[in-house]
């Protein structure tokens, strides 16, 4: 059994332990090449931070996956505002690592704040940039990737 995570993740070692903690709880977990969250407004997408291939923000991916039920592959998931709030809550201890920026966390909060009471969100996970899009929203997301 692994030790419980500290309430605030201040060091790189804390962040690595958090990544391992979440990944160990997802059977078959594989790191995505790219991922993001978007708010769905009148059929259009308002993207939060886009984690492009080669990016360095891996912890938010596995936290988001733990909320969505994602393990591997290319897929999209509809999220409620409460589900995205849960992802924010789970990731918030990372802000204690003040030597890193936290664009995923910050943008997810902005997406929630702009959603109103009926906010809908989509989470995107791209296993390989050469995979076909999972749906129309994924196709729109992929069009914004630089690859």
C-alpha cells in the first residue's frame, strides 16, 4: 500500500507521487499524447489550456482521466460542471508547487466560472495524433493542435 498523499504538493517529488497515485488507480492507464477540456457553448467549443504533444503537464491528465473513467486510447467524455469541479478539487494541491505554473487548473476554473448553471464540458484524450477523431468535437479540437 502506498503512503497517503500530503494535503499540498510542494515539491517535484510530491507531484511525481501524486501522478503515480492517480495512475495506479486506473487499470491499463496510458499517458495521452494530447489532452484538453472545453466548455460547450451553443454547440461551439471554448477550450481551456491545450496540452499539446510533447507537453510537460502530465498530472492534470491522469487526474482528469480519473474523473472521466479514461484509461487509454483516443476518446472524448462529456462532463458536468460538478465533475469538472471534482477534477479541480483533486488537482488543487498542486498549486502549492509555486515553482510551476498550473495552466490546466487555472483554465478549468475559468471554464467553470463562464458556464452558468447549465454548463456542459468535454474532455479530450488523444493517444496518437494520427488516430482518427473520436467524434465531431474531437475533430474540432484536433484542428487546433499544431501537428
